[in-house]
C-alpha cells in the first residue's frame, strides 16, 4: 500500500502559475481566451493546483480525466510531463491551446455505456489515477462509475469532483 503525504505547503510549493502562464493567461478585455480565474484559484476553493500536485506523485503513468469539458483538469493533470493523460467526454469543448499539450490525449467516448467501457477497459485498468468530474453532478453517474471500477478490479487512485457541493451528489453518491 502506498501512502501519500498531501498538505497545503506541498501543493502551494509547486510552481503552478509559472508552469502554465504560457497557456492560461490573464486578459482584462474580456476577449475569449484561455482566461479562467478559477484555474489559478487557491487550494480549498479550486481543485486545479491539487490535481497538478497529485500528478507529481506518479511517474510514467497513465492518468484518466473523465469529463473533459474545456480541458482545464486535463491540463492540470499534465503538470508532470512523464505521465500520459487520457481525457474523455461525449462532446468536444476542449480549448484549442490545451489540445497542443504533448502528454494529453483527448477522446470523444462515453465511458458510461457498456460498449465504451469495454472498448477502453484495458486503459482504465492500467490507469494509476482517475479524476472523475462529470456533468450533471447528481451522484448517479459517479456511483455507477465507482461500482464499475470495483466490478472490474480497478486498484488505482480515484478522485471525484464536487462530492459535497451539490445536494444530489451528497444524497446519491454518499
């Protein structure tokens, strides 16, 4: 069993802003860019720094991001460049500059149906770490994925987003 020592100082000590400043920049004019004030948000308020830090706990590993949306979580997970991030969603909304990251592979696939799961099963089982951030956050998809991972004998590390933020998530997932 691996024990991970995670604390605020370790997370805050990674050079997060410097690492991503060429991709996610500030823009006061409101033009559509990769501006996302939440991306640089403090730990305890946003999860991006935590994901970047968690990626440093793995080397030469496969990490899954289930629920790509705009690609910010996959971008955070790509912090440690020896890892390969596979990000999944059912639609392509990922911002173009994020798609250029060499260690991220974006897939349009539904991991919540039996065909999609079977097709990607080997990759899922090979992942050291899975980040699950699906929409809507109602707990039903999350518990479904949790049960599937148990059923196939997944032994990696799983982090779920918004586990307490939404009432449906609290009621159905917990």
